[in-house]
């Protein structure tokens, strides 16, 4: 695909804050005050990666790359089970 950028710069600025994403999550999970709310998504359906131009044009096929493109909080390896939207959609919940 000509002109394909595999790891493009985020398309919007990161939300300002005094804490890191991990600090904010740890404090929130322990019922402590935080500087602002989270800026995150809980996953996209598989179909979004082929239908939405912002993902399709960069050949993105997973949530991690989509989160980086949109400059969401990166909380990888936080732990515990995660339910992605595509799993819920496919099972008919």
C-alpha cells in the first residue's frame, strides 16, 4: 500500500494532567483522588478496522495501535480479565 505509515503520530494531543496513566489508574482503583478522568476506549469491533478510514488507511487491525493513534491512556498489562467489544458482539450479549 503506497504511502502507508505503520506507526503514525497521534492525530490529537494527549489530555493534560499531573499524573501518569498508571498513577491515575492505581489511585482510582484505591479510591484516592485523581487529577482528571481517564481518556480511554474499551475496544473496537473487528469490523471497525476495515470500515473506518482512520484505521483502514493505516492498516491498523488491533486496539493497541488504535489507542496510540487516538492518544488514549495506555494501560497495557494492568492485569485481570478484559472483555473486548468484539467478544460481546459475537456472543450476542
